[in-house]
C-alpha cells in the first residue's frame, strides 16, 4: 500500500463529518415551542367562534343545520323565537343554547360549511387543554365573539398575537360552484368589528393578497396540476432553476429570521441582566 493510500485510509473517517458540517451552516428548523411559534396558515381550523353582525346582532338563527351535519355529533343547539321587543338575531329565531364538545370535535369544518348565515366559523387557536369534561364543552356564552368582534380568551387557552384575527378567513373562498364569474365576488355578510371581509383569491387574478394573506393556488399547489396546466417556464431545466431560486430565497429568509431571533434573544437577555 502506497503512502498516499495509507494516509487516505487513515483520514477516511473525516468523511463521516461531511453531512454534519453541511448542517452547521444550514438554517435551524426547530423552534423553542411553545415560546416561539410558527405563523399559522390562513385556513387553519381551530376552535370555533359564534359571529355577530356589524350592528352587534347574533348571526346564529338556531336552525340546527350545523348540529345535523356534524359527523362527530358534538354540537348541541336549541332555537327559540326572537322576543319581538329585543330580538337577538335578525331572523325569526335565534340559538339560545349552543354547545360544542371539544372532546369530540375533529375540526372538519362541516358545521361552518353548512351554516347559512356564517354564524359559526373557526379561529386559528388549537392550543387548549382541559382538566375536566365541563371545560371541554364550550357554551354559547364562551363561543360568541365579544363587543369588538374578537373571540373570548378563556383561561386555559394559549392565544398569541394574530391568532384571534381572520376568524372567518378560511370560508372566504369564492366561486363555490366553480363559476369563474363569481371569483372575487363577496357572498357573505359583514362582521362585528371587521365589516365585510375581502374575498379570498381563487384561480384568477381577482384577488387581494394584502387583505386575505393568500397565495394563488397555482403557486401553492403546482404539484397537483395536470402537466398541461403547468406554465412552460416551470418545466424542465428552466423549472429547476426557478425552483432553485425560490429555495435559495426561502433559505435566505430563514437565515435572516434566525439572525433576527438570535439578536432579539440577546437583547432580551441583556435587558434581563
Ligand atoms: S368542526 Fe366538524 S366535528 Fe367539529 S363541530 Fe364542526 S362539524 Fe362537528
Ligand atoms: S350556527 Fe349556523 S347552522 Fe348552526 S344553528 Fe346557528 S345558524 Fe344554524
């Protein structure tokens, strides 16, 4: 065996460090949960809220459609005729009992889809736990939004900044029947504290990213499209370069985020000492 080969063999164990070394410079993907949280998706299905109209009236008309459609049988609703002198909802009836059992709910959102008045929607909050069964059954008093149209924050729930916004965000998709004429067309009523919410983008250019925080479906779900529907510049070598650029941009943003978080942590440590 030559000297070169001997040296190479002796140093071959360094090869095992290549992968480790590569990862030293890559952005860290783990977070110090629950101190640090990732931003949630616009259509996150969290715990429900009962919405009110802009004038403060409740949207629920006690029709029980949500209870009927719920596959987990976790909603209990009872409707009652509105008192003529102080109506609770603009309809004939209102929901005077409304309960959701979160020991059963699977957050499928079928109740949200079934509701004819957009009374029941979901917030982005999913971090809540209970120590007894009673706490797991949310009553109407807990579900209905407050006087500013915001969800009520119960003691065992871990709300963070922004999680109480966009509580009806996910249902604002347009063109429910697939008719492009209805894309971007608002088909829902206003909400207390927010007014009429902007339409979520469909597949056309009729969209408002600022208001809805959504991305064109073609950008997000290209992998699910038929080959004929994928733009030419996203195919073959061109596509590889395009993807590499996006990935590089994403990594750059992650690195910047990491640097910022380190900087913030240092500043917080300095303040504390
Ligand atoms: S999200 Fe699904 S399981 Fe939960 S209450 Fe609504 S319909 Fe029932
Ligand atoms: S939340 Fe909607 S579907 Fe359920 S009872 Fe009220 S109005 Fe009807």
